C-alpha cells in the first residue's frame, strides 16, 4: 500500500467526524467533504472513489434527513464526473443498510453475509441488483486470505463440459480388466465406498501411484491422516509415494474439515487446484464434512467441486465411509447421481473369517464386470483373487483356500487318470503292433510254402502234358479237331 501511495496510484484521505466536537448553528452542508474528495481526485487523476464507511456520517451528524440529501447530491456529482464510486455500509434491521437509502440511489448493490453454523464460519456474496446488466442472483462463496478477496461463482457452471474418451489405469491390472480392460475414463468422477477397514485409502493410493508413474500430477486432500502418516501406512503394502512428492508430482493438502466452513474448503480447494494444475484429485474421505445434519450443504459443495473438475477434465477420486449393513449402496450425502464409476468395498464374513470383497456398482459409458472379487493387501500392493463360488455364494479366505486345495486335488486325480489311460493305450498299441509283426511273419511263411506248392503243381501239370504229347507222337495218333457247332 505504501508503494502505491508513493506512486500516486492511491490517495488515502482520513475524514474524522466526532459528534462531540460539533456544535450545530443554522444550516450546513457537506461542501467541505466534496472539496476534499475533489482535491484527492485531481491529485492523482483517480477514476474510482471508495467511501468506507458511509455510516460514520450518520453517526456523527444529527440531521439524518439532511445527510441523505447531501449523499444523494454527492453520488450525482461523482456520476457527472465519470467516477466509479464504491460505498460500504453496515446492514440494517430488515434493510440492506441502516439508513435504507443507498440501495435506491446505487446502480449496483452487493450484499455480503457472514454466518456461523455448527461452529463453522461461512462468508457469502449476493448481487442484489445491477442496473443495465444481467447477473447471477445466487449466493456465491468468497474467501479473504493472503491472496486477497476471492469470489467463486460456481453455481453458474453449466453442463457443457467436453467428455474425454481417454482411459486411465486404476493401478491394478485385474481391476482394469473388470472395467472392460482399460480402467476409468479421463475426467470422470470415481467413488469408492465401504465400511471401516475395507481398503478404500489403499485403493486410492494404488491409483495415485499409477498416475505418478505416468508422470501426471496428483493433488491429494487428506482429512483424516497427515501426509507422513499416510505415506508410512501405504509403504507397508508396497506403495512408496515419497519419491513422487520430491519430484513434484504428488501434492498433499491435509486439514481437518472442522477447521473452516464448507464454502471456505471449497474456495480454498479450487484455488489450490488452479495453482497445482493436477490431472488427478483425491478427496479422502468426503463424509468427514458431514457434521450434524448438513448433508444437503455437503452435497451442494461436492456438486460445485465436481462441476469444476469436469470443466477442467480432471479425474476425481472420492472415498466415502459407509455403515456396515444392508444399505451399503447408499451414501450419507446421496451423491450417487454425481458419480460416473462407483466401486463398493465390503466385508465378507464366512467360516468365522472376515475378508475383503469388491464389485463395480456402476460405471457409465462402458461395459463392466458384475462379479464380486476378493482382494488382499500384499507387500506389493493390492491383488485381486480368482472367483470361487460355492453353495452359499462367493468363497473367500479359508473357504476359498479349501476350495482351491480341493480343486487342485481333483485336477491332480484327473491328470493321473489321464496319464494311466494314456499308458494303457500305449501298452495296447505296443501289444497290437507286436501281434501284427508275428502275424506278418507267419503270413510270409505260409505264403512261401503255398507258392512253392503252386509252382510244384504247375511243374507237374507241364510234365504231364509233355509226356502225353510224346506218347501220342510215338503212336502216330491223329489230331482231334473240334467241329464247329
């Protein structure tokens, strides 16, 4: 501020009016105020004037009617000079200001509201009127922090974002297979819900690790654990995130939901997202914002955040704690309509054991598996196991191991039976081939003897004919001539 004053960009004029120092005698006006304002404007060539706060004039001067008339004249004078004037005032009882004047002579009226609900502070802004212009009429959250005054007009966001066809891995290959082999859509909103201890945070960490390995920035909002505790816990299942924090790929924002109001969380989150420019945003868990029956406000906040993330094509990953029981497909905030892909984690109790199960409740825009899959936390991450279905449903834990052992034994028996059948067939083949060899040998012997006998008979026949001819020749016998018929 001192630098701007030195550069004559700002002129600060402190006008102090103490009622006890005034003595009224006759009529008076505010020409002295006009002169001081005119001098300040001319000194730096100001285009804007701020009067903060107008209530000081009414508290110091006894004639309120006269002050109203002079203020009306002041506003008209500033408008003639082409000066944009901002006037602040305190809210009255049933009126926008205590004196009930400024909203009628002003072209634009902005109402600021500061309320406290469930021990949480919320600041909101609403444009009451703006002459000659269309404007939003809803209440907008705003934030006053080290960066100044930030307004978030998120209620005006429409459903005109562009949906991506790109698919990104869940970080678990067998889970990708359940999502038609390719994982989530880029820019979609993913919800993982389940009761305590089902592995929601572990599933989020696996997804975060896969994104960082692709070189994508991830912003993780943690509402229950510090970053150090979170990374330590995840390292126990083989997910090491510290290197990605050092590389600037993974950013943590850890805070308690009760530290600020919902609007402050929303505004701060969007400012941080705009600053970091991540590809993935994780909120773990979202139900931490539900305090004493504010489910509707939490749903509205998440709706605004989801709209903003979809507009930026940022993939959102929400973790939500649900109560164990029959209605696990319901969330505390009733946000299922905002979700594109919903993974439900559940405890499967069978045979006196508690095991983890997972299934896809819905996934918009893609075919997906309808199987309930058991998964375990190993020293190298999350691993999905094969499905074993018994008479009472899906088998997990010891029942699954027993079924696997039974299946292995049956497979071994089938394998041994096949080997026995194959060995018996080989024996029969060898015996048959040996018999064929013997039969061929016997056939050759019989064939040789038979051929010899045939040759001997042929030789006897030829000798008989020759002897017959010789005998006939020696007897000089005539030849027999056969007469034609």
